């Protein structure tokens, strides 16, 4: 049967091919040429010119010239970014010169929405866009690092900043549920549902045409159970009809950390250690003479080691190179790209037998080919791939960076006089050993994506109808070859007047040994869509219906996670536009996953949106100053199936394996997860109301207000579980009974104006606010003596709780013995000392314990995000800048470097002015409670350690100069541009200390990097 079906399909394609050829032979063609210029009479290069049916086309050269052969009765459509599209009747003319007019509000910009697209003036929902050209201005290796401050409503958090391996969490309008899910990523119409954030970093800005962020229900409903967290739609570059164009670029970057933790000298460290010991009622750890010996220096017995400077370079280097080739004719258009990145390491190593320093080489390529097989049938192939070779020290880069602060500067080392690795009693693996005696690991990461599609113009049935089918495959593999070894650890004795060492532990020096590891995952996707678009006078109608199936095999190797994951989605969209004044759009998704039982597997996600473009009304025609006024509104449902459920959550997880106390019975039955046959995908209801305003075709303003609510969030059933029942709580089924709400607004404003042929200025800003509220999560009420009986419900997701410091005495410390003696409060976690924090007894029971904890901070995400951008073009010079920031974000931070008790004492900047009786009596600055050698009452979550993590950052600056054409022509180039750029150049924040910044993982994590870059771009 399948064989017969294939024969029928083959015959149909052959018929279409022959039919298309016969028709095209009867067409009457005419040759048209001309020049395209801007409003100042300057030629425009790269303007796209197409016929009405899109069958023929070309683009202008560096002189703005074009030539095209098309049907004599056709129209010429001229399109160029930043300019209004013009449609001109050929009418037998052989010379058509065109002057394009600026489109200050980008009304004619085509906005990609994943499965569909619309011109910006047609959009009734909420979408933010940026071009790949803008993202290229950021000299970084990871694409997600370029997003901050460029999209209204997009929150970015750089949580890990290792060079070329950074991780940036992305959230659209904050959160849609009480968990940290990021958005769905769609690349060239294909959903990347697994490791979406990682997938973004396999793409370079160089190969991107545009990025769209879909923010409201009307743009997300079509994607069903995968749309609730928002979508990031990436469209890569396509071939352009016209002469072959080659663009090359090279960038050399220098990278530097933006923050450096405080590292004390040996004498300073010894003084702090003594201070902590005396506070604990013990004797001094170091004598005054020993501290003096450390201070004087020059004595090997009393070293002064700065381990940070010993192992960490001031700068690292990165090189990037790329080549883009694009061109085509009416039959075939192609775009090919290859990028190369090399990232050098920042560690200082001491190993001559092998190189353990971090080193990454990344090559990625892309080839997009579009083919017109005949008048009705088109085909396209999208191929892309990445190969990364990463070398790390045997213990890993992040582990080594965190170890820099563990060994005190007073420790002799890093080696004994006879070359053995030195450590301390409390440090298991010292930095020197992990960096130089642990070998190295080489990871090879490959990510290959391929697509093949056919597009059938079904105009022979009815005008404007076409059918598209796509098959796509993505595979990702990581192979790791570990070449590792171990080493002996030695410790110096406590007698500082001699160099005597004893062996620590059982480890021995071992030769290098090899081991391998491997993981992989893949997507297999099938997508078919039927599209329709047609004009009937002033009426424009369009629609789309699609069917999608995706088979995913994750990297999991354990049961049942190793089983394939299958999703089926379908949906439809209908658009109506009357006279470019009234717009309405209907969407519905119908999708399901095998994650749920058959009766709960599929759900509908409908949406509707409408817009009124007031500025196009006849009664507004005399208001020439009002170039745009549009009102928008949308309401829709979206859904989410990534709710933290176990695999097949509707089934009981009962397994049988051999064994047992009675050998003859042979089996053990394991009862684990109890299934909920009624569990289903979460549904979020979203409202959006927007206003777009434009003045003088130069100033643009947009306002969006949104509200989102989820009434069936997947949560535990803790508060509903009977006191006596037989199921362990961690195996109890979850239910769709949670409630979550998210509200906010977004504002964008921009001004862009070409003053004259030599000067153009632009300035813009965006502001986004989102606050979420966990209304119901089945949280059990705490006892009545708790000051706050819930710590999740009624608060933003991730709300922290800690003790509140009692500042009634001015500084919040126990400053005198009398004050300490008069204290009647009993601390349930220790006994306060002089200089310790005083906590508030919120429930007035005379006891400081968990019941006194109160909300501290603002939750897991900043509520406010903003960006300010601008640029000046003067003759051949371009200057662009971007400021980016967040606000209303604070949280408690503790741990190493904030609290001083880890290892042999890790002291941050705040500890330099820790409480002492002398410092208090002298009225000196106090920035920390009294130091201690061990955990004290200060080392609890409390608002003294609340950090204001709001900041504003000069995110990006680029200054470029384009050589005169006469000089470019000397090497047969159309354009040569030199540039200087920088990333994360200056940060202004309100952090309590400068040991670490407002982003990242704190004191012991890689800081955000500052980048200085010089580059050159050449176009042929």
C-alpha cells in the first residue's frame, strides 16, 4: 500500500514539474533596470526587488543598480530594512528608478512568529524583535549574552560566566508558573523543546536574520502545551537573488573579570584569624611576632602568598572569524556561513608534560538553499552543525576557580622544597594539585541539524493557497576523554619556625589514566502546514492550519526516562484585515503528550486578538504629524507540559527485581510513584492590552499591559493528604490544583532621524515590569506560633525567609556586655556573643527560632528590567551604545566569602571592618558582625545579608569606521569596516561589597567578564 502511495506521489510531482514548465514557456517577459536611492539621493545597496508572484527577483549592487527580467504585466516590489516597501507597475517600462522613503515605525517589517509571519502594522498581539546585525555588536561567544537590554519584557540572568561556556537564564514576562522554566525556542520553524537554552548557544549572531520574542496569548496559543512560557523565534539568513556576495570578519577580544574578590595579605589574614579566635573566647592563633614576620616578608618560613594572582591571569584572549556567502537567481538562492572561535584559558599553569589549561575551539556552519523546481513547487534544505573541542583541567574550571580562596596566604607552598603538593587539614584538594597534577579532560560536542521541505503553490486550485511539508532532525552528542591522575597531599606542621611536612591521606602519585564517557539526544520532527492569503479589494484574509509530530530521545539512560518522548500538536489561525484599519486574528491549538492519560492527553488553547489602526482612518488624514496610532487587545489560553512531573505521571510506578530475605521467593516488589490518571497540562489564561503611537515618522512609543493567571498549576497535595495514610509523601501524586498569577507592563520608546545625508541619530529605551504571586500551592499551614504561617502562598516565587535584625539600638549588634546581659531572648541555634546580630522576636515568645523568620528580598527574579540604546552615524563613522539594567531585586546571600568560617577562614571585603569593641567605641565603620572560627548566630539567613542586586551596566559600545569606496576597490572589495567594541564595560550597583557582582553565583563563582574587542569586516 505504501509502495502504491509513493508511486502516486511521484506521478503527481512529475505532473506538476511538467505543467509548471509548460506554463512558464508561454509568458511574455521584459527587461527592467534602474537605480534605487534613499531620501538624500544616495544609492542603496542590498535592496531586494521581486515580482508580484515572487518568481523573479534580484538585489541592488553597491551602486544601487539592479536589472531584472519579469512578466510585462507584473509589479516590482522594492524592500529594504528601515524603509517603506514600494510596489510599482512595470507596465512595459525598461528603466525604473526608485527613491525609497524611511519607515520610521517599521510598519512594513516582516515579523516572524514561528509558524507564521505578519507585517508589523498587522500585529494585534505583543511581539519584540531585533535583527542579527544588532546582536553582532556584542563581542561574545554565547548568543544568549547578547539579549540583555534589547527586548522589552525579556529578563536575562547570567548565572554562570565561564569563558565561552556562560549560562544565561531567560524569562519572558517573568514566570507563568511557580517554577523556573524558560521559553520555547523555534529555529527556522522547528521547535527545539529539549535543552532550549543550550540550543541557542549553538548559533552565532552572524548567521541570524532576526529574533522575535512572542509574549502574549494570541502569539503563543498556536503552540499548545509548549507555549505558556513564551517563545523565542530565530530566523537564520537566506540567500538573496542577485550577484554573489561574500562577507568576512575577524575579531580579536581581550577578556577581563568585572569583579575581583578581596585577597588579604598573610599579616592581614593572621590578624583577622586572631580576631575571630579572641571573639570565641580562645587564645590567639598567631603571635604578634609571627604576624610581624609575615608583614616584614623575606623569610621563607613566613610566606605571603596571593593564590589568586598565582593561578589566575589578568586577561584571557578570544579570536573569532567568519565567512558568509550569499547569492542566487530565480531558480536557486543560497546562504552559506562558517564561523570559527578560539577561546584561550585564564589559569596560570605549571605542567610541562601536558597542558591542563582551559582551551576551547568551536566551529559552526550553516547552509540554507532554496530552490524553485517550477512555477508551483519549491524545495529547501537547511543544514547546520557545530563542533566544539573543549579542554578543561581534570577537576573542572569552576571547581578550580572556587578553590583559589580556600588556602590561606600564610601557607607555605604550593610545593614542598622537594616538589610535593601542599594542602591544609581542611582542604582536600588544593588549587595547585587540581590544576597541575590532575590531568585534563577533552570534550567533543557535536550538534547537527538538518531540514528538508517542499512548498507547493496550490494556486491552480485557488489563488493564495499553498502547502508546506518539513522533515527535520537534530542530534547532539558529547564525547568526553578523561586523561587524569592523582597526587600525594602534604601538610606543614604547626611549628612555623621550621619547614617540616607530613603526608596527608592515602592518595599517591599516579600516572595518567584514560577513561571515556558519552551522552546524546535527538529530535525527529515532522511538520505540515496549509497556508492561505488573498486580497479582495480592501479586504485581506489569510489563514493557516498545521500538524506537528516530534519524537524526542533524551540523554537519560535510566528507566523510564530513556524511553522516547512523543508530542503531537495541531492548530489553525485565521486573520482578517479591512483596509489596513481593522485587524482581527483567531488562533487555536490542539496538542497532547503521552505524558498524560488518554482521557487527559489533549487540550485546546484558543485565542483572539484585534487591533484598530486609528491613524489610517479618513478623519485622521490631515493629522500628518500623527504617523501611527494603533490600539491592540488580546486574550488567549496557552499551556505547559514541563511541570516537573515524573515520566508517565498517570501510572503507578511498580517494579519487580530479584532478591529478598527469603531466597525461595526470589522477588522484591518496589512501589514508588503513585499515578494520577487525571493529571494534565497546565493552562495559563493571558490578557494583553497595547497602544502604539508614532509622531512625525520618527518618534515611536508602545505600551503593553498584561495579566496572566494559571488555575490548574501542577503542585503537590501536601495540605490535602490525610494525617494517616500509607504512601510516602515523596511518592504521593501531584494534582492540578495550584493557582499562580503574573501581572505587569512594558514601555518602549525610540527616536530615529536622518538629519541630512551625513548625519543620523537614534535613541531608544525600554522598560518592563512583572510581578508574580503564588496564590495556591497546597502549602501546609505552619503552627499558630509562626509569625508567617506560609512562606510560598501569597508571595512571589522564590521568596526568601530569614531573621530580621533589630536595629533599635542603632546598628543591630550586641555592643556592650550590659546589653548582652540584659538580653532575655533565647536563641534556638546558639548563644550570642558581643558583636553578634540582634534578631527580632516577631511572635513575642522569648525564643528566636524558625517561627520568627520573615520575608526578605523580592523573590527569584527582578521585577524591573530596562535598556537604553542609541547611535550616531556621521559620514563614515558609526557609534552605538547600549545600557542595560534591572531594578527591584534583592535577595539574601551567604556562604563562603560572605560568612568567614569555611575551610581555614575565607574573608571577604566586609570582614575587614568587622565588629570589635575598639572599633565600636571609636565610632568607626562596621561592615560585619564579630568574626568567629566556627558557625555562630550570625551565620543564619537574615536581612543583614540582604543584597540589593539592582544595577545598570554599560552593556555594549561599538565604534566603527568604513573606508571610502575608492580604497575598498583597491582590493576589489565593496566595503571595509574597522571597529572597536566592548561588552560589560562599566557596572553601577548597590551591592554591599565589591567581592562579587549582582549576577552570577557569588564569591566563589566566575564573575561576569568585561570584553575589549577590535575587528574588521570586509564585503566583496
